C-alpha cells in the first residue's frame, strides 16, 4: 500500500510541476519519474538550506519545488 501512495504522490507532483513549467503533464510514467526525482532533489536542496517540510502537504510542496527546478535545469540544458 505504501508503494502505491508513493507512486501516486510522485504522479501528482510530476503533473503539478509539468503544468507549472510547460502547461501540461508528461503522461503517467513521466509524471511519476519527474515526481520521484524532484522529491529527491527537493529533499537534498531543502536539507542544504536547513529547511524542513513537515507533514504530507509540506512533502508535496518540497517535491514540487524540486521537480520544477529539475525541469528548469533540463530546459536550460536542452537549449545549450
């Protein structure tokens, strides 16, 4: 059950970040991948800054910020 919730949150975060950055999501698999990598990146960056994200909503916010940063970096690298 925990894995299903993890994948659902990843899909939600990936879709949210895709919508914020490019106006649409990346499909279910793409959203999950972007969401999971974004969560790792967000957790790493928040840890470096000494910021803690408490609770479920805080985790979603942190993962979404990480996913948006990830998509921004990918966009910059694609243009270069």
